[in-house]
């Protein structure tokens, strides 16, 4: 098996940490040297500003372009100046020499000299930086800005200045690292590796027959953990020697005890021989009785076998029944979940169709507004822009934006209502809701289905009724009730009315749902909440709607539900459930 050296592993970790620390410190020193040198160059550019601003100002004021070019050429000849731009008061370039780069990538930074409005320039993309300052001409006590001068230097100038320092820092770090590696390696070999190897060689020479001769001897190192290890090992050898002596004594005592046992065994055998003769007669009688018992036992075994077979048959039948019931429960749960998702999918399709209209109007308005902007741009480019054309553009644009905002708000309201209801129906989280506001969101999400009919949904609820409950269960219950009223209760009715009345009573919430539909017969009420009971069996009905409602009220909301109906007088639900926050207390 491959052995991993502790000293080498420890040395590697120490030197790795030192190397990373040295690398970080060296990088920080180089960065500090870079920014310090850059600061000196900026200071030199400020000195050049004070030296040449007067002559450049006079040359620009007197429109002496040749003098301005000569001064600019002289400045570019300075090694740290990589580029210069001189422009007049209208930002028209008079002289531009050296490296200029893309002026769009410049980053301007204000300086401490607020009186002359000077700016520092940085261009990270092109490696340029510099200083820009205005040319101010004083005449008759008045100051006039006659132009601007931009002096540029580059990162290459900085690197040329600090190149020797960088080499020195890197060389210094490498020399210190090499020296430290050598010293650490020497120290680890002398203090850890060599002593461990010597201890290992002495331990490998251990002689089980003569443990005293296998003790570890001093190898000339100081008192440390290895010395403690040596002493512990030698103490272990001493205990092993004592154990061998005790074991030899115990072995002698065991031999003596065995001799005594042999004598006792001989005496017992003689006594047993005497007893055996008296027991033989008794054994014959017992054999006769044993045969009779065996015959009875055989009969009992046969009876037990018959009963075991019957019991096993009953267990198998019971297990099959349990499996069948479990499969039926799982199938029922899957059907209920499928019914929920089908309801949510139908709602999604209706909302998607409803959103198409405002989105289409918004796209049309955006296209029309784009045409207006293109027309305005053409008029501006061809210098045919008139006050009347601008007013027409403003009016048409305002009308388009208003139409766009109204339709986008309408789409947003539909999406918001559907999103909240859809999230709640797929989430069992208990949260605090305002009942009236939440019922409005549910009805808003059903608007695509309701608008195809003349049916009316009215909510009678106070604005301040709030409760902690499973919001998704409320959404699923109200959605199923309204859809049942539309498809079943209002069959053959042009304009139906649904009234949802909500009130609080002793920390409980009472919801009475009533529609003026065709109602349900007494026979239908008896199996109203049974699964798979439907009057639309051949028309897409699953018969799980009311069963899901009952499960949500009783199991999820810990409440109760009752239904009342007469043929031709509509259908009413009375739902009552507690506040989940109060119930938890």
C-alpha cells in the first residue's frame, strides 16, 4: 500500500500557503506602484497645463493655427505624451497629433480644480488616460472660453517606468520562496522525517519471543512528541511482558484444575453407571407413554396444518382486498388531481384567448406609433417639419399610447388574476387572504367563460373579512361551483344569477352559495357528493366535481358542507370552516 509522507504533506501545505500569500502581496505591490506612477504622470500633465495653457490660449484666440500646431508637436515630442487634441470654442479640432483612440469610450472624472472645469480621462478599452482642460482668455476683466486641450498618455508609459521595479519585486519574491523551501525541507528532514524513519525501523524489528529486547532506544533528538511516542511504546512493551508472565501462571493453574476435574469425572461416571440401571425400567415405561403422545401429536399436527392452510387462504384474500382498495384509492386520487389540472387547463385556454385581443390592439398601436416616428424622422431629415405636422404627431402619438396603455393594463389584470388563482390551486400553503378581494380575483379569472353567457355573479361580503386558510382550496371550490352552475344548473336558462354571501361567526367563515338554476331532484341529492356521479356521463362529465369540493372542505379546510335544492328553485351550498390561525392556537 502506498504510504503518504506526513512531513511532505505538511511541507506542501505550508509552502502552498506561503506561495499564495507572496503572490498576493507581490500583486498588491505592483498595483500600488502602477497607481502611484499613474498619479505622478497626471501631476506632470497638470504641470504641462500650467506651462503651455497661456501660449495655446493666445494662439487659438489669434487664430494662429500654425503656432498651435507647433506647440502641439512640441508636446507630443515629450515621451510621456502619446496624443494631443486642440479644439476651438465650437469643439472644432484645430490640431490632433499622436494616439487619440475612440473618444466614445472615454470616462471623464472631475478634478479638484473646480474653477477651470478640468477633467481627467480614462479609456479602459484602449489603455489611454490623460487630462483635458479649457483655454480661458482674459480680456478687459472678462474671461472667455476659446477652446479645449486634451493631453493623453498610455498604460505603456506607466509600465516602462515601473518595469525595473516589477522585475525586482518578482525576483525578490522568487529568492525568498526558494530560500524558504530549502530551509523548511532541511528542518522537516532533520526534525521529523529522519527520526520517524529510525523509529519505524526499530518497531519493524519487534521480536514477540523477546519483547524486552524490542524496546525503542534514544536516537539523540530533543524531548518532543516523538520522545513521548517512544516512551508510550516502551511502556506498552513492559505491560506485554507482565501479561506474558501472568498468562504463564494462569496456564499452570488451569492444568492443575484440569487434573482435579478428571478425578471428579471418573467418580461421576461410576455414580452414573449405578443410576443407569435403575433408570432403564423407568425409561421403558416412558417409551410406551411417548409412543401414545407421538400418535396424539401427529393428529394435532394434521389439524394444525388444515387450520394453517385456511388461515393462509384468508390472509391472501385479505391482502388482495387491501391491494385492491389501495389501488382504487390511488386511482381516485389521480382522477381527482386530473380533474383539478383539467379545470386549470381549461381556465388557461380561456385566459390565453381573452388576452389575444388586448395584445393584438397593443401591437397595432405600437406599429402605428412606429410609422409616425419614421414619418417624423423623414420630415426632420428633409427639413420639412412644420408646427402642424408636429401637433398631428403629438395628438396621434398620445392617442396611440393611451390605447396601448389601456389594453396592456387590461391584459395585465387578466394575467394577475389568473396567476394568483393558478398558483393557489397548485399550492397547499396556508396564507392570509382578504375574502372579498380573493373572490373577485377568482371571478376575474373566470371572466373569459362568463362573458360568453348572460349569467351574473354577485358577491355579498364585507371589505374587511380576512382569514388564514388554504387559498388554493378556496379557489378550487368556488371555481368548481361556478362551472357546475354554468354547465348543469343553467342548462336551458339564458340569464342565470349566482349569489355568494360571506360572513364571520365565532372565528369561523360561513359561505352560502346559491344559483337560480334548474335544481336537483331528491334522488340526485342522496348521491350528490358520490364520486363519478354525473348527469353528463356521455357529454364529458367525470362526476368528480362535487366529490372534490367535499374533500377540499372537509379534509383541507377542516370544515363542513351541506347542499339544498328543489327542482326549478336552484341549488344552495352552506360551507363553514375555521380560521387556520385560530385553530392552530
